[in-house]
C-alpha cells in the first residue's frame, strides 16, 4: 500500500498487517503506520491527512 502525505507529497510503501480493532481509540482512523514510516513521511502531527493507494 502506498501512503502519501498530502502536505508535502512524500510517499512511503507500507505493509498491511491486519485490521484495526474496533475500539473508541481507533474512531475516525483509517490507517496506523509505524514510527519509521511516520518519520519518512515527514509528518509533524500525530494525526495527519494522507492519500492511500492499494496495489494488488
């Protein structure tokens, strides 16, 4: 899956591990990424807008 930060157009490819648990913490969250993916995307906020592209 390709994840692109909408603020700076940096992209990273990530591996899907599994579905997010259905808890209140994950409300309104589409995807969780690793710390290294977060750093490579140049994110500065804990929650930020991304574009997700899925490849088969």
